[in-house]
C-alpha cells in the first residue's frame, strides 16, 4: 500500500505526496490483473505482428514496412499497443516482448522480396540489457535476413535519457549495416542535439505535424525546416500519419523520401501485404 502511494506521489512530480486511498487499491488490482494477462498472453502466443507499408514518395511503391505489435485477447479481441506496452515497460516484460517482435519480424521479412526492409521499434528498457546486440544478431542469423534489410527505430526522448546505453549499441548496429531511424522527431525536448550525437540514416517526422500541416502554419514550417535540415545532412526522411491525397502531394513536393499512413494502408497481418502495390497507379490507369 505504501509502495502504491509512493508510486502515485512520484508520478505527480517532485515534491508531491499522496495518502493511500481505496482508489489506489482498485488501481493496483487492475494493474496486477493486466500484468498477469500480459504474461499469460506471451506464454500462449496471443501476440501478433501487424505491418504498415512505408511508401516511396517519388514512385509510390512499397520500400519497406514497420512492424507493430497487437494483442489478440481471447475475449476482448485485438488490443492496441498503447493499452499494454507502457505496463510492459514498467514491469520489464518489454524485454521478452521486444525479442519476440524482433525475431518474428526478421523471420517474416526474410520471405519478402529482397528490396523490402522491415522497421522494428526499440524500447529504452531494451538498451539497459547488456545482451541487446546479441539478441539482434541472433534474430538476423536465425532468420537469414541481411542486416541492411533491418531498420531499428528509437525515439529522441529515449535516446537523450539513455545516451550512455544507447549510443555504443547503435554504433555497433550501424557497423553491421543495420539502418537506424530517429522516431517521432520534433516531439522531444532536444531534437537538434540528437543529430550531432549519432549519424542517423533516417528521421521520422511525427504524425502530429503531418496531420496538421494544412491547418496550422507552425506545423508546416516545422516540416519545411526538418526537410531542409535532413537534406543538408544527407539523411532520409519518413512522414508518418499521411491520411489524405493532399498531404501526400504536399509532402512529395517538399521532398520527403518515404511516407506511411492510412492513405496507403492501415496496419494488418503480413499475409495482407501486396508488394506489387503502387500508390496512384490505379488512378493513372483510370485516367488513361
């Protein structure tokens, strides 16, 4: 009980305090229930991987996919990651989940065309384990996936909070030929400094900027600045959250390298991927 009150006090910020309450009992019980269910889900193969295509801006063809975990609950159906990943990170279960995601993504991607990459997100918790490099190399060796077809994504906030653990491992991965992407760029608190810490292969522009760029001049200005910065540094860019034809055309003209979002395809199982897909091809044929 005291631990729960302490946890809630810490979450309220420095100098805060909390008295134990009945609401905390309920919250603790719900937390334990979810944790137990997640452990059960891992043991009983209830986790699945969905993939969202990453499309070349210039050609409209699929250049890669991002692997996204889903939980197929026996009674609740598909559960999105934001409902269980934070708890998995707090309890350490993310390490086991992360290994499964990496291994499964590499195995499935190895069966795809040779020019298609797969992107996997890394949690900052995974960097605190000394065997992360071994886990990645084992997944590549077991699957037969060439290192250059794997891309690892890390958020800028996770990088700056765990630089001592992250940077040496990221350099090791880059030396193997694995692509390294800075995810959710622009949402952290020291964005530009990250680009001086490590030579990233790609910047991913957060969906909050993409979705609002036609409504808010500040979002459009941020995207323009990121594009100019990336171009001068020789870094590729991916715009996330592309949902409309208008957004696609603006980003294409702006020089974005690749895009992903609902306008192309919602995340789905590997069996639903169509690598012959080319965005805009059907409209061109209709016009002809």
